[in-house]
């Protein structure tokens, strides 16, 4: 998975239809090398994840498969069937081409490596 | 470090649904129940309650739980005198810190479930428990003589 995507995979889903989305739980950690963003998106298969980075805004979408198989009916619902959207503004330059994403057990982990200029550096005392 | 967090789906939890399986067609709880359960807004220290969805088809009941980030080996299912208890231990690593918290839910298994054949599957952070209906509980057509 890559942050850069073709227009077909990242087309905005606003074709006159109002979509109901919710913000997932997420966590951001960082060190001197990279930021790590963990987004909880249970129910989202790998094919349902869409990532986009534009103008320092990172957009993460997770589409749940909400089709109920034939002959199956809901008796009781507490879980939200809504798909997820998370927008994060990045205030630090990151290496877009080196971003990685991994989906495991319903948790998406993004690694955003910092650009050299953004890394902390030691200034020697002369 | 021990971290207790609120499960987002528990925020719109309206009631304790443990009774649900006893009355599969009872429908959604009333508003009155919602207000009587406001005390539950603050989760206990021992573990938050897992939200549940229940579906059925002609052969099975399906109970689904959201358990993002939980590994298969950290899920425990226990059947004890008609009560099915699901516990999920969630471990998170944030840098050098490791935190964990547990989520749990008990439901009464309805009559007419073949308890020997209950099966569970974990996929994309969703735990699905399949409870097969016993033969005599399946819908059938009765022929007219």
C-alpha cells in the first residue's frame, strides 16, 4: 500500500450522495525517525482502506462491508455499520514516498518517516 | 502502565443486553432503560463491556464483537451453564510503554442451540461466534395430508 494513489482509487466519494462516516479511534506516536499512526478500523478488509496525502492533509478511509448475506437478518445491533474517515493535518514534512501502511486485526498502522530537515540534530559545541 | 479506555461503541450502548438471547425477538430497549443505565457511562476498572451484534439465518445465530488489535490467542470463549462469556485482552505497544486492558461480555445462549458445535472466527478485528440451531429448531415445512 502506498500513500500516493491513482485518481481512480482516491476519487472523492461525493457524487451528490451524502455519506455517513465516523471518525475512528487513533493513536499517534513518534520518535526522531518517524511518526507512527495507529487507526482502529474493525470490519475493514485490506481492500477497503484508502490513503491519500495532499496539502499536508493525510486522509484515511476505511470502508466496511455492510452487505448482509442473503437469508440473514439482524436481530440486535449495537455496533455501528458506518465506514471510517480520519483526516490528520501534518505539521512536519514527511517522506511521502517512504510511507508504509499495514492492516492487521482491524488496526491500520501507518509509518510516516520524517524528512531530513525535520529530524532532530546535535549541534556540536566548538 | 495500565490504561483503561472507553470503547467507542460503548458510548452509545443503551442497556445491558445480557437478557437478549433469552428473548431474541424482544427488539430494542426502551428509552426508560437508557436513563436507568446512565450509571454505566463510567467504565469499570476490571474491563469494559464488548458491544454485540446478533444476526440469524435459518441454520445459525451469529454474534459479532469488535475487537480491533486483539490477537487470536488473547480471545477467550467460555460456555458455562448456558452463558457464553467472551473475553478479549488487548495489548498495545506505544514506544517503550506497553498497555493492556480487557473487554468482556456475557450472553445467555438461547434454547435450541447445538452448544457442541459453537464456533468462533476472528477476521479484520471482528470476532464472529456461530451458534448453530439444533435440528428441531430449524424452520420446516409441514406437509398437508
